[in-house]
């Protein structure tokens, strides 16, 4: 009696697992012997959004380049120097906002457009 209950619970668990898998989509195929077989679709695994991260970084560099070209090199560096004198959060912002070759290069392209 106990074995039959365990077998029933195993079959019930298997059916519940199959039902859950099939509820997210399935495909049918006919085997060479004519039997119709239903298989669940694999769930789509979404990885880390690399494109979104790259777009965010590119947008940040464009923002810095616009700021650098609109304020001018001297004014921009003075404001970054003021940030370096502040608290820890402001110093972190100053480190992020400091002008590097990529920002200077992009600002060179944007300067004629902004002026």
C-alpha cells in the first residue's frame, strides 16, 4: 500500500512538472513511426544587457563631451576641481567627470555644432 502511494505521488509530481513546462508553450512533432510527440518550449534565458550598458556608457561620454564643449576647457576643469574638494560622493563625481582623451575627442566634434 505504501509503495503504491509513493508511485502515485511520483507520477503526480511528474505530471505537474510537465504541465508547468507545457503552460509556457509547446511544439508538436511527428516521429517516423507516426506517433505525435509534444515537447515544451525552452524558456528564453535573458542574459546581462550588454547593449544597454554600452549605450549608457556612450551616453555618459556624450553628456561629458557636451558639457566640456559648452563650458569650455578652463571652466569645466575648474568645476571638476571644486568637486574634488567636496565630500566622498562629490570626489567620486569629480573622478567620473574628469576630462579624459575620449571626452576631449568627442568634444572636439561637438564644439562646432554647439557654438
